[in-house]
C-alpha cells in the first residue's frame, strides 16, 4: 500500500498542469483546425479531441511512449525510436512542436536530476536524437519507476488536458464545458490503453484535416496564439 501510494503521488506530480513541461506554446493543431473551420468544415471541440485520441494518440504517441518505456534507458535504441517518430510525422508544424515539447520536458528533468535526462539531452543537442515528446515521456517516467500503465495514463490525460487548456485560451470553449469534454474523453483513453503494444509495433495515425490545417497555419499571415 505504501509503495502504491508513493507511485500515485509521483504520478500526480508529473501529470499536474503546473509541472514545467513547456507545452504552452503549442495547441497540437487545435488553433489551426479551429481557424480554418470555414475552409475545412465545421469545428467541434469534443469531436476534435476524440479524433486526436483515437486516431493520433492511441496508434502513434501512445505506442511510441510504451516502446520508449520498455527500452528502460537504452539511449541508443531510444534515439532510433526517436528517428522513427520523426519520419512518421508528416507535417513540419507537428514535428517541431513534438520536438520542442520533448526538449522542454527533458530540460526540466535534467534540472531535477532524473536518470538519463542529461545524457539524452546532450545526444539531442549533438543531432544524434530528435527529442520527440512521447519518447522523452517514456524515458523519464520509466526512470522515475512509474509502471507502463501509469505512464500511458499520464500521457493520455496530458494530451486531453493540454487541448482543453488551449481551447479555453483561444475562446473556443469555456472552462466548465472544457472539463466536461475531458471527462467524456477519459473512457476513450482507457479503452486505447487496454490495447496491447508489441515491442516493434509501427506508429500509425490518421488525422488528415488537422494536418492540412497545421500546414496552412504554418504559411498563414496574421496574429496567432500558438505555433501550431
């Protein structure tokens, strides 16, 4: 019981939105998708979140996180997985967002002396690794002795919570309604988390409208709140 409570407290610390993970500059395509709603079709926040969880996070980010966690600090293998994430992320805005978020999270973990963080950050700075967010999540949460299921739960929750925060900042939805969407999405995270991941499972995602919106966002002029 004492060990489970200790792990729960660590999980709460690292899932907390106040943890300095550096993801505030990116909306994971939410701003782009909402901005181009007139061109790409109606925008609904709940549908957007559900699509991101089912068709991006479940088959790509979750799989990368699990595979990284299982590598148990093998930094060379992590770098190879990192390059796989890079190659599988087609749109430049999503690639750069994932890399910058991953580097921000890794920098925080280097400063709090999480095992492996400083060495892997040095590898990224040398160009040996990319530093994509789910790979870094798998590395640091495994180093903190969080089990695979807990790491996946944190990753899924943070994905939805960050989208909710971005939506409120953009004025897409109010804070209370955003939390209703978060609650509605938790069962989808749980369902995805139950699906087994084999050690060399390929990364799969299919969010074409979001990717088109992010590509357009990258070349559009005018004021914007987020980088993607």
